[in-house]
């Protein structure tokens, strides 16, 4: 039988760096949640603007975009935490966030 907790040696002693690894994974999880929130917020804004420009009433566009925002956040978080590589996850979610910010910046007419 294998030991599931890699921070603990088979004889019960804790390995040095186990706490550091746990702290690193905590920072990773918090940072990914923040990046996912930024991406979903910008995608929600872009959805509202696009729906309004497509002819939907402003109030309906805002309500529809707000409902879609919850789905965006759920999808991005599920996707981010299903990935194995930490660096790939950071690059992917960071790139998605940057792309969402760029799209919203372009939709505001500043490009």
C-alpha cells in the first residue's frame, strides 16, 4: 500500500518542505481563482455590450450577461483546476484573462 500523503515519510516523520508545498498550492489556488474571476468579469462585460449592440434592450442585455457570467466563472474554474501542470495552468488562465481584457478594451472603442 502506498502512502497518499507525500509530505510524510513512511516512518511517520514529516518531510522538510511539506509546509512550503502546501503554502505554494494555496497561493496557486487563490491566484487561479482571481485570474478566473478577472476573465469571467471581462467576458461578462463583453457579452453585455455585444448583446446590446445586437439590438437587445440594455436591461435585458445586462441581465443575460450577468447570468452568463456565472457560467463563465464555473467553466473557467473547472477547466483550470482540472489541468495537471501548474505553469501551463497559469499561462492558460493568464492568457485567457489578458485576451478577455483586450476584447473588452477593444469593444469600448479605445482601440
